[in-house]
C-alpha cells in the first residue's frame, strides 16, 4: 500500500497513526506529497516485553501428600517492558530446565494470576511461573523453580509394649554449634556447595531443634548461616527414621576429633535421612534435597565428632540441587557430600528399651504391638 495521506491505516494487527512532524532545522518544510511514493507496509508492532521474571515462594517437604498450605506466593513481581502483565504456570514431575520444546514441562490451564494454589499435591512436583507483556507473543519472564517434595508417609511402628516408648525428658531439644578441632563453631558443613560465593564451608545454627519421637523417628529443624557471608542462609527440615540401638553396618563414624577409644555405649542411630534446605537471603529461590551419605546418623556422647564429652549428633548428607537461587553465582551441583554436627545440651535420654525388644533367645517369645497411622477406618493386620 502507498501512503497518500497524513494518516496511514495498517491492514494487520490493528490501526496505527503515523504523524509526520515538521522539524525546522533550516530545512525545507515537509509535505505529504513528498511521501506519496513511499511504502510503509513493512511497519511492525514491536512489543516491550518482560526482562525479569520475578520470584515465587512456597513449596517444601511432606511425608505423604500436601493437603494444605500449598499456595505459591509472589516473592517479587516480574519487571521490565511496559503494558499489562500476563501469566501462565507450568509444572513438571522431573526437575529439568524449562527449555523450548521440553516435554516434561506442561502448561496448567486457567493459570493467569500472579499466585497459584495447586491444591492437593500427591507426588513430587515442580512449578514455574512465566510472564509476558500484553501484545507480546513470547513469555520472556521465567521465575525460579519451586519444589513440593512428597516422601512416603509413615505407615506404622512396632513396639514390645502396648504404649510406645517415650522419652523421660522433654523430647524437644534446642541444639548448639559444635566446636571443632580447628576453632570453627558450626552445625552445618557445606563442602563446595556455595564455593562460587565464598570458600567458607562452616555454618552456624539458629532456632535449631532436634526432636526424637517414640515411633523411631526424629525431626531436625532450624536455620543455618554461613560463618563468613551472613547473606547466605538456609532454612532446613530433616526427617530421620529407622532408629536402632545397635550400630548400623558401616557405623559408627569416628574421625575428626574422635579416635577409636571413644565410648559409643550410649549411642543410637537412624537408618534413613531425608530432608530439604530452602534458601534465604542471597540464596532465595534455592531448594536442595538432602539424603543419607555413608554412615548412619548417630546420636550420643561424642557423636558430633568434635567434642568427645558432649552429648550431640552428626550425619552425612548427599546434596541434590532442585532449584538454583533466583540471582547470584548459583550452587554447585557436584559439591560432594556435606555434614551436620551439633551438640544437644539437654541430653535427651530414651527410656531403657526392654532387652526382649532387642534380643530374643532360642525358645523365648515376645508379644509385639503394631500401631498403624495411614489411611482411615478399621485396620486389618497380616504378620509374616
């Protein structure tokens, strides 16, 4: 189409008005007829799109499905460009990057808001919020990846008393940092996980609580802050299970400040370690799954490996980086293992377990009681 008037009507997208302005810079005035033979059909609308997808917060770790508290909230809004913001949410059952054409990430229908509540989450699921400016075709803004980690639910326990064993002291115990042989005070050792932020591997704990339950489990929660860079923070929750009073194969672990003469007579162990660390501060948006590495989690006098005469605990961890921090250098995916090492000043003492629970000699018998937790209605039991 040739332009023959001061206004040009586009035949694509919508109507645009191109106004010719005469600028007096000593030049001759412009006239519409000067443009009569010009072709403007190549003019295109250029969107001003999102340049920063913002952040989302929520997620966590659950034993069994998430049924409440699943709202994913806005941490920071998308930025850049101009115009109204349009949203769409994606989910995946596999923690892989969201690349064009990736079959693992699927769009969630009807998700056009800044926040999203997935409702009941029955299996481990990852979420991303995408955003664009109105009029743009491509969702250029992408948030951090948020994880809902679903672990198997606790199904039941066995006891050799009708009432399960309990602790004879307050079973919720504040923890304290261990003092190691080289002068560091710490609870968490991160190896090279944050090596691109700082060479410091030791982290101190705040609001740390180690709770041992009568069903053979324990829960360890708190916040750790890097000893050199206070902006590096993780909030963590760890679930331990399979408590045993005899050493699990490969345990105990006696190194750091301990030696082979260390008494382990009051030690007990946990066969399984499962947990999650959620980044805060400069690590906001990061999610790290932790599982047992090597020897079993150990609890007892000297068990923190640093203080032979102090009641404490320690455990070794595999890291699985589920989501990177929203900004900054990022976590190292191949960071080798990490540790928890801490003291428990209130010294929780489990009630003595009757010997018949541990050892049954030939010709002896013992009655066992099952306590089921999962499901609803009346239980039926089968023993083998």
